C-alpha cells in the first residue's frame, strides 16, 4: 500500500479528523489543568506568606528573634525569614539582601541569585512597630517541580496521542483502501463483461454496505435485462423465421402461379395473417418495454378492484359459455381499492383469466374471487397446472410450458403480467399443485394489498 493512496482514503481522513478533534480537546484540557494548577499553587503560596507575616507581627520581639534564628534556609528550597533594621541592613535570618523595590505589606515574587543559579521566592515584606522589617518567603521550587512534571506528563501524553492517532488513521486508511481495491476489482471484472460478478458485502464498512447492496440489486436487474435481451433476440430470430419464410414463400408463389385475382387475393390474405401475427408480437414487446421503463406511473389512480373484476368476468362469460366452462364470480360486501393503472391491472387479470379458460377442459370450472384482509384477487381453475420445474421459466418472454404445445400463443402473457407487477412495485409469484395454478401479486407498500390470481399452466397470447 502506498502512503499517498492511504492518505487519500476516506477512512484515513475521517480518523485524522477525529484525532485532530480529540487531540485539540485534550490539548485544551491539558492547558486548562496546567494554568489552573499553577494559579492554585501561587495563590496558596501567597496565602501562606500573608498568614506567616501576620503571625510574626503578633510575636514579642524576643520570640520573633528566636523564630527567625530557627528558620531554615535551603539553597534549593525552604521557607527563609530575614530581619532587617530600619536602615535596611540585615540583622538576622537568611542571607537575602533587602528588596528595595518591594511593596510593604503586599505579597510579591522575589528572584534571588545563588551559587546554584536563580531561585524564585514568594515573599512579603512587613514593617514592625520598632521600625524593623521582616521578610517572609517561601521557595517556589515545589510549585515549579509540579509545573515541570505536568508539562512533561502532558507532553508525553500528547506525543502518545499523536502516535496512536496516526497509527489508527493509517489502519483505517489501509482498511478503506482494501475495500476500495476489492470494489474496484469487482467493477473492472463487470466492465470486462462478467455480469455475474457482484460487489463485495463482507468486510465492508457500514457506510459502504448499503451502497454495495443497492449497486448489487442494480446489477441483478441489469443481468436479468441483458439475459432477457439475449433471449429475446434469439427467440425473435427463431419465432419470426417461420412466419417470414412463409411470407416470402407465399409472395413467390403468388408471383409464379397467381394468374387470377382470386388466387392473388388468397395469397395476400395468407401474407396478411402472418404479418398481423408479427405485429401482435412486437406490440406486446413494446408494451412490456414501456412498462419496464416506468413511463406510466404518472397515470396511477385509485382502482376499485370489485368493479374491475366484475367487468373482466362479464367480458369473459361468453367465452366460458362457448367452451362449456363454469365461470364463477365471488365478491365481498365492501369495496377494495388499490393504487395503480386500471387498464394495466385489467390487462393482467384478463391475461390470467384467459389462461385459466384456455387450459381448463370442457366441463371444468374457473372461479374469480375478490378477498379482503388482505385485499386479493383469486382466480382458481381445475386445469392441467404447471410442472414445478417450469414455474420460474414461464415468466420469461417466449417461454411456454410443455402443456401448451397444442395451444396457440406467443409466450408473452406472463412476461407482461410480470412487468405490470414490477411497475406497481408488487411481488409476483406463481404456484401450482398439479391441478390448476395460482399467481400472486402482492403490494407490500400499500398495506399488504394483494392480488392473488390463479391461472392455468401458461401465458395468454
């Protein structure tokens, strides 16, 4: 890992920012403690020399002299006392000259030169009733030692904080760089054509985990669309080859053999039928593409499913009667309303009801029911059903189950229903137990409103 790359990572920058914030707060705290400790020590020293000066004033002359003679004076510390005469000459006590500029009766800081260097004393000069002066002092060595210890401790603490902070920032930066390298490698493989590759989700930080999941969902959608495009192209080429061959053959035959208007008209009718079938296929594909592009969501309104199903059942009753199939309609007492495009939902229901009628044998039955709590549309039949191995495959365009080999259709109906489900943010599911089929369309974002549609084995035309 190159240092410059680590330094540019978001992990390193965030860790550095946190370290700078924490370090600044720690530095401010250390400065406050140092200043407060220093101020407290100086205040305590001055209070002591004031108290000692007042105490010495209360002593008789002889006791004062004995007290001064008994005081200790250390070159590097101590609490020296000095007695000066009215002429400022030292008479007893520590060898400290008279501080000519010192205030009388007020504490001050006295700096004294010694053979060991310079020492600082907290002092107060007091005048006695006899005209003599008493200098009370206290060494600042202990306070200076404490201040130096604080500075040293704070310095080592800040140095350790800087080292730990930098190490932590580098560790976070290396982790971010590894995540970025893993994601970059996956993206490169995807760019090279491996659409099955996905961005890594394990070992990814929380801020990237959500993004990688969304991108992976997008890649799943892209892979599905690419596979569908590939399959559609292959199926279009396969399915259109036969009708186009027929069109060409019919036109060539009409050119060679059609010697009357009736013969030419008959050939044209055959050509027209083949062309219409091609147009129907492309119209269905365009409808699916339009819905997958979500161009029709702006037209969503509240749809009364009860009225919609009533219209659908009424529309298919003649077809059911013609095929000797009992079409039953069960409706609830209240209304069931969902948000969506009425024409698209009607189209989905129509496709599935048409399937149920198409793959239900004569004398069978189809039941259309609208349920509540949750809201659902259920279309059940006693047809041939869909094999379990084909439940997923029948969703694809131009894919039809094995049981529809003797039925007309292009294999687009369930793909159309699947696209309508995605357009309505619904969950599309197909189930079959071998004696009929059930297709479920669930709207989790609309209070678990569901449309359960039971259809026959394969899609409508």
